């Protein structure tokens, strides 16, 4: 997997996030998004990233698993915020500030502008099934939909004015968007209507992801907010409490991790220890927990939600040292 950041930074992990290796992108632009082409088991070495600041806007492509990155021919004059290759690595779409929409049909060698009909910042894009039907989301509660491979885009009413930052579909008809003020919206009719979900937070949510047709999804946001649903984002009957932010102070332990019962951790509440890849490494309880069998590294203690609805979870960083 990859992460990207400002200043042209790209890092790659091949061990589930335990270690990261910096790669040379060849650019200094702020990189904002990654696309690993869908359904390309035979093309695992081909990936794309995008970004820019309005003066130096880029799409980069690798065909050798990140060893080298080649700049693609694109210069829309606005930062490119999102990119998606829905089927294979030939046809892809990108979106950006001030209504920018782009399309390539030759693996990124050339990018053509698409008429969005919108001046909104379009910072999320998704073609969930094929290259015909896709969605772009952005500022002012904007959701656009195309059913003709991007030739035309139709605005869809959301009844919100919040800045929408990301979109994820589980099927051709069921999808989610997230954004400012803790906003999460869900559609079950291909974007014709959107229902607001109870996220339980007012923090800006920057990304949301569901996997395949699964009911399990995650949303993350500013101040260390991590949300999870196991029932497709069912609305809670009562608002959840505001989530704890990610603890800025790391706890360093050797063989024993002690968790005291208290405001964030109690004997009745289940907890898990996650590794840097987000996978469960151990179940925890209030009191002394033996972590001597775990490899040294960075881990996260997370409260497990007590219901199946989307719930905020307290998170604390732990470093296991030897």
C-alpha cells in the first residue's frame, strides 16, 4: 500500500504498515489521492497518484510497483483532488477544484476535460462498478452523477450544504458520502435520494470506505476521529457522545500494557490492540495485559463499539519496545 503527502512525498509498505519506505516521486507538488486500478490482479504493479496546488497539478503513474513514477500529461490549472480507475488501468477519471473533471482512456497518457456544469470543488470521485456510472462530490453539498462515462453530469439533491469530501459505494445502488460537521449521507437508490446518518461527531470527516458489498465501513477525520459501522451505517436512536481524539502522547511499554479502569477504559468495555495496518493484534482488558509475544512497533488501543451502529471509538497510541 501507499501513502501520499505534501511536497511530493510517497511512501510504500509491503508488510501491512509495519515499515514504510520513501519513494521518489520526482515532483514537489502536494499529493492528495491514490488509485489502485480495480480488478487488476495481473496488474498489481500499476498505480496512480494525483495532486497539485493550482500551478503545478499532477497525475503520476507507476508500472513497476512504485520504483519509478512517470508524470502524465495533465494541466487543468486547478488542484486535482481525487482519482479512480474502475476497471483495469486504461480508463480512469479524476476530479479537482472549481468543477474540474478529467478522463483518460489510454492509461493516463492523455487526459481530456469533462463538462461538470459545476463550479464546486470536486474532491471525491467513484465509479463503483464500471466506467459508465460514477459520482463526484464536493463543496456546498454537491453530488454529481454520470451514467454515460462522464459525457454529462447531473446534480443530485442532498439537502445539505456541508463540504463533502469522499464517496464510497458498496453496490451499484448503495453508497455513502462524508464531509464537514460529521456529515455522513447514505443512498440506496443510486444517488436519487440521500439520507443523513448519525455519525455521533461534529468533526470534519475526510474519508469513508466500504469494501465490496459489505456492511462494514470506516470513516476517519480530523482530530484523530475513527468511526466504524457493521450494519451499513444504521442511524442510532440517540446521538453518540463526542469521540475522544487521538492521544498525542505515546505510551511506551515493554512486556506489559496496563489499562486502568476509568473514563475511557473500564472493565466492562471490550478493547482491542491494533497494529499499524489496522489489524487486530490482541484483545485487551482493564488491568495488566501481556504483550511480550508481540513484535516491537507502533500499536493502537481502541475501544470497541457497544452497538452495531456507527460509533466513535477512543484511540490511544502505544509503542512496544524491547
